[in-house]
C-alpha cells in the first residue's frame, strides 16, 4: 500500500495544482471561484460547477437575433413572395 501512495500522491498533487492554475487563468473566473479552486479535495469540482453556471448565464454572442423579441425564431411565411 505504501508503494501505491508513493506513486499516486505526487500525481494527485500535480493534478490539483493544474486545476488551481487552470481555474485562475480562466477569463470567466471570479475571486470566489479562484479561492474555491484552491480548497483541497472538493474545491476543483465546485469551481468547475461555478464556471459552468457562468457559461449558462452568459449571453451567447453567436445566437441569431430575434427581431420580434418573442424568444422564438419565426418560420418563413409560405405565402410570402406570391401574388
């Protein structure tokens, strides 16, 4: 068991550091998310959830415009262009 801990301990530490640094470099992060990422154990998972929520709340700049403001995309009229 000691050999397994000696092998996976440093790997676990490097992965934790990677998660912290990746969160800190993310442009969507806030101070709270960065501090949360530094918490050993569950901090990285909580930071990922917070970043996902930030994505869900951000407006999509690539979405097509809705001129009617109804939240739906209007279907083209079947009679348009006919006389």
